[in-house]
């Protein structure tokens, strides 16, 4: 007759082979996660962005890999723009956050550092201070109206103390991000270049956006703010008198014409 445990609920000691099997399975799972192919990350990014951000020809692993970055208007859209060269990433999971280092062959002077932490009903992203240079042609891949404007020129991004949080559908920001758009032109105008501009995003209780003209015949100005996660912006575009004819088609597309001005409203 088999003996009963001395105390109710007491279980027999597990054989050593069971602990060995459990350890082997955990080890195999850890190796699977650490060596997961970069294609898995590419699929996850495409799904999360509704195919607006694509990582093509992905190589390496989820934690250390590279791919060609393509921006798209979304599933079924013909609007696409590919970044020259490849983008590279290295990831390191931590106890409370994921640390990432991103670089692009064409555009980064030093890797961009990111810290992504999950939050209740959202996430928080911190960006290390830095500067990078990007071709304005990438905007074409975002679809309307960028694929119509087909902007060319150079975009220089500078960040300082930048942090972004999403929680319960709301957006909160800290620090600043500044884009210097230098020597911009468009297929809708024969005037090349049209001008250079500064776009500044300032964090706070209500994140703000401002656009000013540095130089050029196309004069842009405007300001806006994020309400929840939606941007509300009002601005205007106007041409200098001597180039109004060359910029007329562009002004018609940018906003609602009122004489020599084009009124721009978002949100």
C-alpha cells in the first residue's frame, strides 16, 4: 500500500530530471528571445504603424540588426520614400525600460539613444540630446499632402531634454525638438530654393509648435498646440511680390487662398 503524505496537501519531492527539464526549457526560451530574427521586429513595426513604417531587407536579430527604412502612406498606398543606406539598431532590455541605440548610414553623426518604458495605459519615451540630418524627400512617403508637394532639401533635427509620454489617449511632452529645414523646394514651383525655415516643438503642460521663416521668397509662419493627442495649428504662407507668380500653384495647395496669402489650418 502506498504511503500518504504526513500532512494534508504535502506533495512528494519532484524528481531532479523535472527541474533539469524546466531549466532547459527556460534557457531555450531565453535563447529564442535573444536570437529572434530581425524579420520579427520588421513585422511588428509594420503592424503597429499600419504599414506606414517599413523595415525592408531586415538582417540580424531583434536586438542587434539593420534594415532599409521606408515610409509609406499605409496599406495599399503607392506613396513610398526610402532612406538612403541602412538603419542600424541595438537594444538592451532593462528592469523597467528598453534601451535602444539607433543610427542611419546617411543621417546620424552619432547613434541616437532612446529609452522606452511601459506605463499604465501608455508608454514613456526619452531621447538623448543630439543632432541628425535627414533628406526632406522622406516626407513624400507619408502620403497626402506630402506626395503632392514633393519637398526637397535638408532637415536638421536637434533635441534637448526631449521626452514624450502617452497615457489614456493623451500626449505629454518635455524638453524641446527643433528642425531646421534648409533650402526647401517643391515640384509645384519653378523657384528653387523657396526658402529655409525653423520648426520648434516645446514641451510643457500644453506642448506647443511654432514655424518661422529664416530666409526665402516663400514666407511661412504659424503656431499651434496639442490638445490631448491632436494638433491644432493655424498659420499662413505668402510669397514675396517678385515671386508670387512662381509660387501661386504651391500656395493654392498649401491652404485656403486669401489674396496673396494662403491660410493653413490643422485640427
